[in-house]
């Protein structure tokens, strides 16, 4: 399989009392993240059925771009800020792109 985009889907469950603070923190992180050259998308979704559940869809040009993202000041600040807001540890699934082809991004 040729090198494809590297996509990470992160699942986050926050404490009910932390929803507003988490939203503020993740928006700050997402707005800075989309400015990184190796990130094509950084989507933040909140469940309409359970507002404590969030999904982050992160699309990177290459796996190394995710590693670089995790070293940025905005990511490190976000990680430390939300640590006590989480109801459970974050989980992530990693994907390669199938459709649209990489040029369609």
C-alpha cells in the first residue's frame, strides 16, 4: 500500500461538570492545530446523544506530523489542562485514507 494520509480518531469522555471548560480548551487547541503545516484537518465533534462524549478527527500528511503535533506548546497546554476533566483515559484509532484519494484533501 502506498503512503497515505495518517488519520487519528480520538475518543474523549469528560466529566459532566467539565463540558464547558473542555469545549473551551479543545477549541483553543484545534484552532492552533489547523495552522500546523502537517495537519490537513482537525475536527472536534460532540455527541448529540451524550454531551460528555467528544470525537477528534485528526488528519495528518504523515505519522511524523502527529509526533510533531504532540510536541507543540498548544497541545501540551491542552493535555495538561484537560487531564482532570476526563472521566476516563482517551482512546485512539489510527487509519490510512481510502477515499477521497489524498489529492482530494
